[in-house]
C-alpha cells in the first residue's frame, strides 16, 4: 500500500475535518510539519480550513484551464492556436523563448497554471500562485524596426485593458507604459522581451500576468497594499479560459490594425485610458529623477513630458509611482 500523504488523507473525507492528531500519527510527523505541508497545498491553489482542536479539511481545490475549453472559446485566427499548456514552470517567458528559437510560428501561446520564478519589469518578481491567475506568454514576429518595440508594449496594454473591461465591467486605467490598475492598485503587468538581428526584430515574447482570482492572503505583505485581483475588485471569480480568449481576440485585432494603419490608432486608444497624462508626475529613470507633466505619446512610443519652463522631453524607460501624482 502506498504511503499516505496529507492530501490523500484530506481527500478521503471530502467536506469533513481530519484531526491533527490523526494526521500526525498516520504520517508520523509533527504538528509543525503538518502546517508546513498545509502551506504547500495552499501554494498549489488548495483552500484548507484549519480549526483549533478540530482539524483540517479541504474547502476547495485549484481549478485548471482545460485546453479543450480554451480551444472552444478562442475566436482568433492565429493567436493561441498553437498552444502549450503547462502545470508549473519557472517562467512562461523562458519556455516560449526556447520555442521561438526552434521556429515556433507567430501566435504561439504558452500558459502555465503556476510560475515559481515569474518576473515583471525591472527584474521584479511576479506573484503567480497555482490556479488563480492568467500567466501566459505570446509569440510575435512583426516585420518592424527594432526601435518600434515600445509601440507594441503600449498596444499590449490597450488590448488587455479593453478585454478586461469588456469581461468584468471594471474601469481599468493604464499606468505608463503598460501596468493596468483598478483604483490605483495593480491587477496586471506586461513584459516584452525581444530578439533582434541587424536592427530588425526576429521575434518578441509578450509576457502577460493577470491577477484573476487571487485572494488577499495570496499576496505578500509588501505587495498587498499595491495589488488587487479581478475577483477582489469585482466581487466574483473570473472564468480564466474566457479571459484568455477575450484577451487574445482583442490583441490580435489591434495587432492587425497596427500592422495596416500604424501606431496612430493605438496611440489614441492608449492616451484615452492613461492615468498619467496632464498630472504632475515624478519619474525615476536610470539617470535620475524627472518631474513634469506627461502630455502624450511620441510616435516612437516614448512618453512626452513637459518640464518646468515648457520644454518637452521624451522618456522611454522610467518608473512612476501613482501615489505621488498630483492633479
């Protein structure tokens, strides 16, 4: 007979409590070890209720994205049609980059239930618990100059913003260049990583993280005040497969618009959703701090910032703290 595990003991009695004493005896472990295993299960997306002097029980199990369900919901021509759905990865970016080097076609999508080394801009880590978010990377192979890459970052932000608004009814704002916020708290981030040769793009890997169904306890203490999930903001859980399908459809449509009509339509859509424009802003760049008023986007995708005295400076990379902005 196989050695029992904490999960198997709890699953044997669905909806019922299993005492800590019984678990300790059957697994031959301490109460401290039991608690550590409970935390691991929670990290995998299980919700476990613990009642002192009563025991533990599973309240809910992690939901999984079904490739069949996702395939039925897709309304795209190519985005997501070549799909790789994984359980746990370090980062979907790394997986897709390897596929891109092997010749994967544009529109290839990698989705993971959990990332243990998810990353955002500026090398920051990204909270990616199992079964609660959308952690995915999309492959693009646009025939555009390397210097146009920032435009695609902004396009991704607009596409995701429109898709989430349509699906949830929430009012989403874009913090330059591509963070999505609800009431000043981050619900999604986008990371573009590119490979180029002779000043031409070979491919772009678009990393997208959406905090779909995270609960407050899923966030580290230092992140909780600045982040929120769609579930927390709307009061209801989000269909993750439906969210992926909606995001890919919006992304593909805007991408085709961009390839045929250029950046101008994307620029107007982005500016209409920006939370940064026409407000006094502090921007932290690699060269130091800039204070001014963002007025719009440059043709290249940079942020046009009006400095004291009226001079306009184009900023391509900076951090903006939304809590420091003044109307």
